[in-house]
C-alpha cells in the first residue's frame, strides 16, 4: 500500500512539476475562462427571472463587481510584474473571485 501511494505521488508530482510556466499560465487562463463562462450562464438566467428594476440594480452591481475584480487581480499580479508567473497569478485571482461571484449569484433569491 505504501508503494502504491508513493508511486501515485510521484506520478502526480512529476506531471505538475514537469510543466513549463507557459503551460501553467495557459491552464490558469483556461480555468478562469471556464469559471467566467459558468458565471455568464448563471447571470443571464438570473436576469431572465427579474423585473426591470431588479435587472437594473443587478446590472449596476455586476458592472461594479467586474471593475473591482479586474482592478484587484491586477494589483495582486503586479507583485510579479515582469515575471513569467504574473499571468498565472492574475488568472488564478480572477478565477477565485469569479467562483465566489457564482456562489453569490446562485444565492440570489428573486
């Protein structure tokens, strides 16, 4: 059992550590894009169920949230300005905040 665990750890570790920074940046971008697509579907479905006044409020909130998300993640990633991992850090931040927003939109009770 210990040998199997060790072999699995080595396989997983070699896959993760064998990636180039470019590959990790691409994976982070893809993960963010998936989360963003999920959020867009949820947002559009929610907007369909709202009255005009609620739609206006949610639209204003969503626009403000997008501005916040972009500015916040740029600030976080700026710590790595010029470094090869800056895109990965920024995309990871964008994905995290987008997944949080998905939870918020799912909790919205029209």
